[in-house]
C-alpha cells in the first residue's frame, strides 16, 4: 500500500522533540519504525508529523542503578537480548527481547517502541510487569515514572516520550516463555516470571485482553512447589473470563497454554535459585 502523506522532523534534542509533539496534533514518535511504518502503510496507524528520535543520545545506554538497571528507550532489542548486565540481572527481559520477531526487527526495533506499540500483544511489556519495572517518561511538564503494569493499559500520552525502562535486579531467578505465531512471530501467549522473597510474580500476554499480572495464581503458588500440576491447577482456579479467545484459539486453550508456559518458566527460575 502507498503511505499517506505526513511531515517528518529530526529534532536536535529531547526538549525540541517534546515541543514538536505537544505543538502538532497527530504527531508521532518514530524510533525503529518496526511497528509504526508497517502500520502507516496498511492504514492501521495515522500520523501528520513523524518526530524522529533515533539519534537522541539522551535516550541511549544501559546503566546499573542503585537497585537495578536503567535501559534507555533507544536500546535495540538485539542489544537488550545480549547485554551481559541484563542477562545477569533481568534474564526475563533479555529473553523477551530475544523472542521478538527476526534479526532485522531486533536490530532496528527499540525497547521504548516495543513498550509503547499499542494494539497488539508484544513481548517486552510482560517481562517488565513480572520484573516490577517502571517506565520513565518525559513530557512538557517534566519527567515521571509509571509502573509497567499500569503503562501496559494506559500507554504513552500523545505528547510524551518514553525515555527509559527501570528494572529492579533479580539475579537469575526469572524466566520468560513464549509460543509464537508462526507467521508473524508475535506471541500467541507469553509468560514471564520472577521468584522474589515475597513469592512468585507471574505475568501473561496474548491470552488476556492486555499484558497483566496474575495475582490470584501468585497467591496460590506462594511457597511452591512449582510442579506442572500445581501451576496448572492454580491457572484453572482463575476466573474463566480472564482469558480471551485469539485468532483461531479458544479462551480455554489459551488459559491452559498460559499455565504450561508459566510452569516451564517457574521451574527454570527455581532451578536458577538452587
Ligand atoms: C516482521 C515483524 C515481526 C515482529 N515480531 C514481533 C514479536 O515477535 N514480538 C513483538 O513483541 N513485536 C514484534 N514486532 C514488533 C516490533 O518488535 C516492535 O513493534 C518494535 O520493537 C517497536 O519498536 P520500534 O522502535 O520499531 O518502534 P516504532 O515502530 O518506531 O514505534 C512503535 C510505536 O511506539 C511509539 N514509540 C516508539 N518509541 C517511542 C518512545 N521512545 N516514546 C514514546 N512512543 C514511542 C511510536 O510512536 C509508535 O506508536 C514485529 C514487527 C515486525 C515488522
């Protein structure tokens, strides 16, 4: 399909990007373009102005913080998948990045774009929720953070830029599992887990209306053991309407698949603790 017309601008810094976004209706942040450009081509997305942030140094970098890792929004999924600090301290986040699409998508697609791409289940938000991460944003009024679980529902306000993902350190007790759609590689269902001193954190996407944390399952599995039978029983006890049918898949099937993937992830995370 032919792209609709839009203007394009390359701001010199984040402040100019924010001014442009708040000053033009229908303006959109352009990062790796791996969701936005296909969306503009098919007409699923619209834009009057693309604000290209790909060169902004202030959105780059992976740094250790006092209690975890700060992942700049422009970190590519390929960088995230292989970064030694992320592999060591947030393995579910690295695995979610690695599970994304194909090498081209991972080389161009960014962490910020994967978090902000609305309308389709993507891999990084579910790992961010399990990790108890926060999304850092910048807007005309300053900077603020939003829990990843809340951001998965609200998305980024129109005039805001995701600047970073703030991930608490887990050690190795975390894992991500996914069943991918064979054609698109997007998740049919994906789960991410973290085992913390307070009990497991378990999040799911694809099988539910949006990425979310399963507090009921966590409660039933507190203290373990994470046998497949125990995990599947904990998932079966969830309200049936929590799981929604996908393309050619029933809600019942997806609920079961989410349980199977969560069991695998919990067992792997638990082994890493031993
Ligand atoms: C063939 C193919 C296969 C794919 N497979 C998968 C898959 O398996 N799993 C998966 O999760 N995804 C998949 N994707 C989607 C892709 O990985 C993500 O959409 C990509 O990571 C988005 O990042 P981006 O930098 O390209 O964002 P863009 O396409 O540039 O932007 C995406 C959206 O996010 C907004 N945005 C981007 N960056 C920011 C920011 N810093 N602040 C505020 N808003 C921002 C844009 O305005 C736009 O709305 C696939 C895509 C393709 C083309």
